[in-house]
């Protein structure tokens, strides 16, 4: 059973609660209530279909932020073999929000970068709730230089509200680190495929999405600012985040229409958090198709594709 339900999923939560109650009764008696459970499960499927077929932008934001969505660590577990984590920026320290390493993706050697929000309280604190510091972006630059040296394709996975805005991060050159990370993406001689798993927020996300191909999960978001931040600036009222989300055009469909991303990965009914195996298999299939096409190109062609991609964005 799903642990966390969103505010607009009340009917679904009630139905799934009844199913769990019936299963508990069934396991403690001789009653056969499989038929009733089946009816309720059909109702849940209908509710999920109706709800997730008509999500508004603010509801998409809530799904993108769901605490149980697949993260970079799940990608490694499901899609990567022989993963070896590489830490440190060789300048200040190691950032736990933005991590990376090398491994095999369906038989191909790749370099991986990802931002995780964390799975539980301790993990979220360790990963600074998915907000990378300058040393995280400088680590990413170091690893991309490594990818260039050893001719490794780069796969990046993003789920962040944005880069960490704290005093220490600003003192250590947060803006410069992000800008240099974008520059490193653009200078890569190898294919780079970026995937937005959940939230793609601000420059913290752009730093790892300036490659050849950008993929987005169906219910993920990509925006220059959070809806709450936008509402606070425009209306001085964060409660108007609903209106801001609509105005920001931050959904995967919006991004595809604006030619900012290249492909939308469909999610299982009810969101990627309901079926990790299916979600990550679909992600893996999309990455494999894109990577096979990019590997046919030489370094100069890859750079021209990137140049044309970003020059066409209006």
C-alpha cells in the first residue's frame, strides 16, 4: 500500500484503506472476500485514471515532489551494474546531494551524475534535501572531464528544488560553480543524456541538463523558480503557488511544446512512485534508444547538435 497520499488523492486513499482493512479481516477469519476486494481495486484503478488524466500544473508539482518517487539511488539499483562512486571536488570537500561515479548501463560503460533528495529523515539531512553546494557542481565538472578523457557517455539524473542558497555556499562561489558546470556540459566530446526524475528546479537543475538530450518523466517539472518563490515575488503571497505553477509552464508537456526537452517518459497509472520496476524499465529503454543514436555521431557532430538545440529555444 502507498504510504503517502497527496491532498487530491483522498478518494483513492479511502478506497485503498478499505482494501487493507478487508485483507486484514480475511487473514484472520474463514471469510472469502476476494470478490469485494476485486471490486474495490477496480474502483481504485478508475479513480487513478480519472485523477491522473486531469492533473493541473499545481497537482503535477505535488506529484513531482512525492517523497516516494524514484531517485538516482534507485536508478543505480535498477539500471546500473558495477557502480563505483567517485567523491570529492579536489578543492573543498565532498557533497552528498550531488553524487556520481562510473558503471555499466546495459553493457555500456558510462559516467553517472545525480541529485538525490533522500529516502528518509537521516538520508534527507545527509543529502541536504537534494540541494547541492558548490563542491557538488565542481565534483560534477571533475567527473565530466574524466568522461572526456576516457570517452565515456554521461547520464545525469535530476531531482532538486534548486542549488543550496546558504551563506557558506554563496561564499564558496555557488553561481560560478553552476555556470562552470553548464560550460562543462556544453564542452563534452561524448554523448550526454539528462533525465528529470521529479523536480527540476532553477540553475541547480540546469547545471546537469545542458547536454544532447533531455528526458522528463510524465509528472516531473522543470522550472526557473519554484511556484512558491514565483508567487512570493509576483504577488508577495506564497499561497498563490497554484496560479504561479500555471503561469510558469513547468510541466513535461509544456517543456516538449517549447522544444526544451526531447522526450516524455510515460509513468505507470498513479505516478512513477507506484511501480518502480515499470517506471525505471521505461526510463532505461528510452535512454538506451537515445544513447545508441548519439553513439553513432563523432564529437564535432555532438557539439553541433547541442549548439543547435539551445539556439533554437525561444
